[in-house]
C-alpha cells in the first residue's frame, strides 16, 4: 500500500489509517453499542490488509478504545504505528471534560501507555485546543514527554493557524489532525497552506463524514440509528442539511460507477488527492468494512472527476439555500 512521510518525522504512514472512535462503545459522543470481538476482528483485518497505523484516544469510550487497541496489536506479528491523544477527560456521566493542565497531560500519557500496553507512543496529539488559554501549558508538557522518550512525536488536532503558530514557538509540530471531507472543507482555506509551508503532516478524520458519503444511508436508516449514536443529533444527519447531503451522494454515484469504485473509496481518495495530506483515518466496527475502504489508498482520481465533484458541491450549496 502507498505510504507518505508524516511531515518532518521519520514516520511513513499508509495513506489510509484505522480510526477507533466508534469501537470505544457508549459515551457522550459514542456510536452506540459495540461488540469487542467485532472490534478486535476489524483491527486485525486492517493490519492484515496493509494498514500500518492506528489512531485512537482516551476519550473514545472513556479508555475502552485504547484498551481494545492494546489487546489487538498484541495479537499481530508486528506492532503498528500508534497515535493517540490527550486533553479530554470524562466525568461520572461519561461526558467529556476539557483539560490542558500540565499534571493532567502527564497523567493522561501514563494512563494511555498502560491501556495500550506499549513503551512509547509514536504520535501524541492535543485533541482539542480548549480551554485556549492553556494550550501553551499543555504543549510544553507534551514536549517534555517527547524529551523523556515517552512519546516520539507530538501533534495537534482541530487547531487553526493562529493556535499552531503559538505552540510552534515552544516545540515543532509533527502533524495536524483536522476534520476533512467533501462536506467539511474549512481546513483547505488556511490550515492546509500553512501545513504545506511548514512541512507539517496532515492526517484527516471523518473523510466519509461519519458514513454519510458511503451511500449506505437514507432518512429511514438514520432514523433507526441506535440510541446513544451521536449522529442522531448531528446537523449533517438532520434537516435542512440531510436532504441536500443525500441528493449530493446520489449525484456522486455515476462518478464512482464509471471509475469502478465504491462511494466510500471515492470519498477517501478525494481526501488524499493532495500529496500534502499524509493519510485519511477510516473507521471500522466489524470485519469486512475496512477491506473496502483500504483500497482507496491506491486510487488516483481523474482531473475531470475532481472537477465534476466541485460542480456537484456547488449544486449542494444551491440546494441548501432553496
């Protein structure tokens, strides 16, 4: 599988990585109930298919995602590159609590190392820059963890350019993890050029917009999502955006069909069409799902297809404003 160097690090990542948000199970922003045996199978299938890195976070299932990842990678012959995060804690109601204090960041790292059962975290990322007044304090703590050898590289997630400029004065940024898909393009305006200019790696999450761009959803299926699935309350899955999104996906189908690929593969291939995007993070909740999307790593979209997608996105904006 095709790989790309992550910014100025020595990490070579496959252009599709495995995301483990959904396998964490229930919490404030969970995806509903999840069977651990399905999670284990999906992780092992991803590694067997050639994916060489996994993205997780303590908040996913309040520690559970990291624990499942730790168990799964022990069963594989070669340890993959492991990326996790810090800065989100949780309360007794399994609701997220933002914290960027130094002692908390250090304690989170130790807890992640235990749950993952590894000696060093390859990429340690600040999950959200909130509260913003504390990002320098947290980044300084993360830099100290890198100096101690507990993490190899440190990166940021959901940061804007101004925030990246602030922390870069303390320690170099290995990577940015933004939300990026056909339906979420704010990252392209300022953050992508900044990352290109400063050789910062880019690993994008939600390239399929939490499943919307796979063509496997309609209004009825969305209405039947499990209780506890955060997508039920997402604007993308509710009107007025839902109808415009479903129309857009329907119009994408001819492009995928004439290219001989699935909609999911089209969505992921579109995200990594720019060489400055190191990798796209794709989730899988059971065996069989990742084997489809992983093929997107080696798909190169034709310029005419990219232009047509731009036209369809403009039509979606018209639909939204009707």
